[in-house]
C-alpha cells in the first residue's frame, strides 16, 4: 500500500501506471468526486490545435489571399 512521504508525495503502483499509460514526464490531472480522487493522464494538445480558429472562419484559400 503506497504511503505519503514527508513532502506529501506518493508512488503510483506500476500496474496502475501501465493501465492508464503514464510514465516519467507525463502530466496527470486529479479530479475529486465526493471523497474519491480520480487520476487521469492529461491529454496532450497538439501545437496546431492551440491556434485552431485563430485566423477566423472561412476557407483556407480566402485567408491566405487576405494574408498576401
């Protein structure tokens, strides 16, 4: 059974890490539902998705024409 360290850290058991597909360097999120804590692997957002819709709506050709 994992135990909190003095810094309030805990080691996630290997079987759970493998099951949710996390490893060193991965980001995780915690959700609290009543008195239950749920651990999720944070979804990675592709760099291009950050800028989706940045130029507004319309056809790519129209946007490119305006930029030129």
